[in-house]
């Protein structure tokens, strides 16, 4: 499935595009905050390429945004 929504976050020289399947998710405050944390991490790491940016983002941002497909089973 192709993503149809998302946002762009900036910090210093970093420009990060984070996509989602719906605009409902993209407008969620927690999603916006995660995108900004990723941009901040990429800027702080002075990442010069996609691989370095991905590494900085993965080591810093631990999103707690849950997929709408996640189901909780109660026993």
C-alpha cells in the first residue's frame, strides 16, 4: 500500500519526511512529535547521507505511536 499522507520536519540542516497511510495519523500530535525528534537527531548527528540519518533516527527516536492494525487480546 502506498502512503498518501505524512509530514516534513526540519531542524537545523536536516529535512525529514515521515509518511503515514492516513492524514488522521499524520495530524496526530504524537506522530508530529516523533517526526520532530527524528529531525533533531539527524541534525545533531550532522548526518551527511541517508544511511547516517537513518542510524541517528533509529538510535534516538523510539516512537510509541501504535499502528492502527495492532490488536490487543484480553484473556
